[in-house]
C-alpha cells in the first residue's frame, strides 16, 4: 500500500525548537493558553449576561448594557484567542497552490506570508496603541447608559495583537530553523 506523503509527514512530530528559540516559544505558548482561557471566560460571561438580561425582561427590567458589553466581549474573545488559534493551526490556510509548487517557491511563499502577517499586525498595533493612548489621556468614555473607559477594550485588543505578534515571531524563528512546515490541507 502506498502512503500519502502528506499524511505520513503529519504523523511525525515537528522537530524540537533550537535552544535560542525555546524560551520565547514556551513564553508565547503559555501566554497564548492564558489568553485563550480568558477568552473562554469572556464567552461564558457573555452567556451569563445574556441569560440575566432575558430573566430581567420577564419582569420588565433591563441592564441597559447587555448589547454593548456583549459586543465588546465578542471582540475581546476573538482578539485574545488569535495567538492560540494560530499556534494550534486553527487559522484558515489555502495550501492547494502551496503544495503545487517546488520547495524553493514554497519557501518564498511561506516567508512572504509570515513577514506580511507581521507587517499588517504591526500596523494594527501601532494604530491601536495610538488610539489607546489618546483614549487614556483624554479620559474618553463610551456613550452607554453606564459609561466605560474606552481605553479598557482597546487595551484588551492590543494585548491580543501583541500575543499574535509574539507567536508570529516564534513562527518566523521556526521557519528559519526548520524551513517550511509540513501542513496538510483540509479536504471537504
């Protein structure tokens, strides 16, 4: 029986990180896991808030904040889980073209993807940092029934992007240490 080389390579564990990358990779992994747990807690909190709002409406009451807090919660849970999702290969990747080209071109594709992701993430982080600093120094509050300092959601989003950036740097280090990762595309 002839084995599929992609499936055969998936069964082998990835090579260990070099000594210079290991501390950064361990730190990134631990922080990503903590942020993913926090994102899960935010989702549970949102569900609890929605259930509370439903119960209050039976008695013609409301928190008047559920919609805005759930909106912030959805964004926070997405941003906090970005690094962990990428670390666990949960991001959508189209590998059909990647597997159709020779190894040197795959190397260039992968380098382009990682460096462009770092660049785009850096632009987002710079913009968000400026907005966070402006909201903090001005004391900007949301226009909700119970005002929320706008630097708080911005800080949560910034932390999520910073964790993604850390993981992208680890991924870049692994790329230079081990080459193109051997990933399998999802077949539907």
